[in-house]
């Protein structure tokens, strides 16, 4: 049997309709999983077409990850009708300000979206996984889980915490058959990095340090999610898998 086959599985992907989330959703559908997207935005017709071509179901549950009640309500709606095998906490937000001027409201919003909502969803979807003794949780960390970054203190703090949360949940849930891991993407060509890509000086500096010689693509993360969600990764627990084109090796 193909150890990467996800046929018959149901995955929940936060922010699965844009940026890296599109790559995650497309890869999961191609691997045989049905996908439920939790997001504020709508799903493109191209993504629905891809689902039909894969013979899979793609559904949408409107969710505002910055609102704890919205998260609880949307997750409850999903669990009322579905058994969720895979949770991918992909969605995130970022705000750039020098640390001395960083607005506390922005801090709260970034931490709520990038960390508190992640923990909340791990609790809600992880509980039935632990009970039945099977499940995969994949959180999106960052290179800033290891580095401090510049003018992004809230984002760095949230992603450092996501890495530690992943390890903490691994310590409690691995013995119950639930794999909790994280992916730390490098510099990816997404809308979150539009400012960096548009800056000719900074973009050149970044690209010169990436041994692979290119920015990452959404499918680079999507295919890694499939691996961690598959039987092939059954003995991988509490790991932060860096997908960065070799950035951290420099």
C-alpha cells in the first residue's frame, strides 16, 4: 500500500483558501483526503475544480480566528457532522512595527490568531483524536521559531510559542496515537511576504542566502503536510520540520 495515501481521511485546514493554505489544500486533496477549510475569506472556483478532479469533497466553514467564540462555534459545527483525522493549523497574521512602537492591540491580534486559536483548535479537535487513539495535528511554525526577526516581535513570539506548544502536546498525546508536529517554512512567495519580495535590496539579500536559489512555493509546504499526515510519518512526534531551501544551514 502507498504509505502516503490519505484516502478516506478528513482534514481541517485553517486559512486553506489563500497563500500557503492553497498549496496545503491542493496537496491533501490530491493525496485522497476530503478537506474542510476554516477561513474568513471565500474559496476560489479553481480550488473547487481541483477537488472535483481529485474526486474529493471540499467544504467551507466561515471562521474568524481572531475571535475565540467564532473559533469555538465553527469547530463545533464541523465536529457535529464529521470525524476529523487531520488538523492543519496553517492560518497566521503578521504586523510590522519597531518594538518600541508596536501597538498592544496589534500584539493581541497576532497572538490570538497565531497562538491562542492554534491551541484552542488543538484542544477541540485533539480531544476526540486522543479518545479514539488516532489523529494527526500539523502546526505551522516559522524560521522565527528559531530566530528573532526585525520589527515583528509579536509574530516571532507567537511562532516561537507554536514550536513549544507542538512539543508540549506531543508529550501528552503521542502515547494516545496522536502525532503532533510542526512545519517551519522558510521564505515563501506568498502575499505575507509581498513587501520583502518587492524590495529589490532585501529580496536580493534573502535570495543570496538560500542555497536552493529560489523562494519557496505553496506546494513545497503542501507536500510536506501530506508526508506528516500520512502513515509514513507514524513515528515522528514533536518535530519542527524546517522547509527552507537550506536557509538554516547557512
